[in-house]
C-alpha cells in the first residue's frame, strides 16, 4: 500500500482517490511509496513500462535525470535528517513524472517529501508536477547548503586553532573529512542531474519552472565547489597538525641526541674506571674521586663548546 495518494488540482486543492487508476481527475495524481513495500514492484510492473518501473524499485541509486516518452525518470539525494543517522548518508528519492502523474519512492524518511505531503493535506499542494519538482529540489538544495555551511564554520574554527601550535588535532577532523568525501560523491552527480533537468525543453517543464530549476542547479554547483574547497582546506589543516607533531618529535629527538653526545665520553670514563681489577690508578689516593669528577665536568664543558663550535647545537 502506498504511503499516500492525492489527486491534485490546478488550484492546489487535493482529494484522496477511492479508485486504483494510475491517474485521476485532477491536474495530476501523486503516488508516494516506501521501497520496503512488498506491493510496490508488482504494482509498478503492472502499471508502468519496465524501464521506469525498474528505476523506481532499484535497491541502489545515484542521482540521474532521463527523459522517457515525454516523462522523466529522476533520482535525487538529500541530507539525512533522521534521528540517530549520519547526515552525510544521504537519503534518496526515486521519481517518475508525467504531465498527469507523479510517483515518488523513498527508502528512508525524506523530510522534504513530508513537507510537501503536509501541504497536500492542508489543500495547498503544488498545482503541477513541475512546481512539485521545484518545491522538492528547493528544499533538498537548501538543506544541503545549510549542512555545508555548518562544515564551513567548523573548518574556519580548525584553521583559527592552528595559530596555537600547542592545540592538538581535533578528534572530529578525520570524520569531517570523510563526511565531505561522502557528500561530494553524491552531490557531484546531483549537480549534473539538476543541470540536465533545468535544460530540458519539454512541455512537462514550462519556461518559468526552468528558470527556477536553473537557480537550484546553480546552488547545487556552488555547494559542490564549496565541498571541493573544504576537502582541500581540511587536508591542509591535518597536514599542518602532522607537521607540528613531526617538529615536536624532531625537537625531542634532537635534545636526546645532544644529551647522548655529551654523556657518551663520560659514560666511557665511568665504565673504564668501574672495572674491578687490580692496578687501577688512584685507588689509594684520597682525592682521586674528586679529581675524576672534576675532570669529567671539564670534559663535559669541552664537549658542549665543541658542539657549539660545530653548530650542532
């Protein structure tokens, strides 16, 4: 059973049909399904050509826009706003659109479709399939822009943090990088699909709708360009943090190397004088230990001066 069915009239009013015909008496009939509905595929195969029917029931999709006998096969993606799910795991909308028919299929709840459904329930639905597409695309694009803007702000914060070299790399930085990559994966094809949709010269998409769709395609293009920029900026932030870590490690290693160089001859002398055999000089002299310590101190100063002269420290 569909989630909802509406006959939508040219003034935006709606009725719920009592018949099972594919189209109705209004300007168009909107069928909205969940992909998990077991009746969806038999219903689609019975009422539609195999190509649009197959596109509606595909398990995996990517954004696309293709003409089919005067109609449209359209797949779009939107930000996942469902509770407990990652926003970048974008939700999909599968559509088949004709002048008097609109079929939408979703796998996960799509809030943009829910908003249009609520408008239909209060007798304020988009009066044509083209305006329905305008409203859906506008809502999907706006939420993408909001999400990208949020990542933009986080990236600005990360870059400001770089001014303090003692700040550790943010734990969420790798996850945000992965999020940008996933978003870019879907929004690149979506930009192409929206550009193609806006360029179609068919009766289904009148000129005034084309202008609005051109604007949405432009917004999608801007979002993709921003994601490309964010991806590079986030890589730069992580690389700078990696450089700071490498510099600290190198400095610590340098200090340890200098200490080892200073104490190497001292360790040799103490080891030599620590052998427990007869004949060691100074064993019977009361000032031998004092003189040995003073000699090692002088040797340490000499080693330090030599390293400074060689510019190793």
